[in-house]
C-alpha cells in the first residue's frame, strides 16, 4: 500500500511541474506580489473548485454515527481520483491523507483515523483538488445526529461571518476590510476568531500570497484587484481564540477545548464583485442538522 501511495505521489508532482510550465502565461504578479489571473486561468481554477465542491456534496451522506474519519477520507480520495483530479493534501509537506477532518474542538488539519463519529459531533471536512495544474479549495461543516444549541449557534455564526466578508470582495476594498468585518461580527456575538491560521491565495499553487487574515483593521493591507483568487476560511471558537498543535505536528486544537467551526470558499475577484467558485451543487454547504433561524447576511 505504501508503495502505491509513493508511486501516486511521484506521478502527481511530475504532472504538477509540467502544468506549472504551461500555466505561467495565464497570470502575472502585481506590485504586492499577488498573482492576477486571466480568463483562461479562471476557467481552469473553477473546474478544480467544482470537483472539490462535488466531493463535499458527495461525502455528506456518509457522515453518520459509527463511521470512521478514515472511511470518509477514503471516500473523498476515491471520488477525487475518479474525476481525473488528485488530492492536494496527500503528501503535502508530509501530510498523510487526502483531506483534513477536524472534529469538535479540533480547529483545523485534523488527520483522518479510525476514530468513530458519534451523535452530537460536529466536524469540518476540508478538501483541495488539483486538476490540470489548477487548485480548488473548500471546506464546510457537517453534523452527526442531534447537536447542541451552542454548536448550532457556532456553526451559523461562522457561516454568516464568511458570507459577510464575501459580500465585500470587490476591487478597491482591502484585505484588512475583510478581516475586520469577520472579527467585528464574531466578537459582537461573544465568540472568538482564530488568529493562528488564515486564508491564502490559490490558483497555480496550493498556497500563494496573500495571507487572508480573518481579523484586522479597515483600510489596511493590499487592495483587491480583478483577477485575484484566494480563500476565505474563518475559524471561530466558542471559547478563547488560542490554539495548540498536537504531537502529530498537524492537528490544531483549541487550548481551552471549546468547540470550533470553519467554513471555506475559494473566490475570484471580478470587475464588479466576485465569483464564489466552490458553491455546493446540491445546496448542502450549510448542514441541515445545524439550522436555527438563519440570519440573512
């Protein structure tokens, strides 16, 4: 099995190197070192994002009590490969799985394992797909059985904070504006924004400039331009914002063991706003099991 994975990884990186050479003509860097992509690049990134979205649409029906996170990882892995794509996380800086599954007080980068889901759990599943050298990244929350009221409020708040920021993705706004909007909304509701992790530029690579902070000051940082592509992925805790990394050097958890939630979209800046490239195809981006009154933000 290890030899199969090693062979797959070698093939993946050879393909990526070839596509990087082909795709460089579709982008240039601005004065802030941020890639500006053309329409051909937009179409390529969009296709990769669609596979990532469809992966999460598919996995929802398998999120149930008794399922292991490794079983969910295998479903995602097989689905991505069946769509002529490859999972970007597998082998990335030594990461051993094809997606990240972060359960309850895990903030991000949870490694799938033989841990079984149980009633009342909340979890984030994060997938990134590579298609023809382009990357698409998205994550969303899932629920197991009946979850508590606090968990529902956390999930709703995190979702709404993401969409408040997305509404402000338009040329001329700053990245500081996006962070300030998220922070202001979350803290107004007595929860906290994680500061140790952030969104990022994406397109021809998994992670590019800029770092997209989910906190900050209005009118600060680089200004948004048409052609930019990046993720917004706020992580919100019921308790304090501090995190720590476990001994596996990947799994980030809340220091106070409070619940954490995250939603992520890849967005592409257009002349009059932005396109969300990772929308759900079956309207399951927000989990049915977490629905309350749902704010219109």
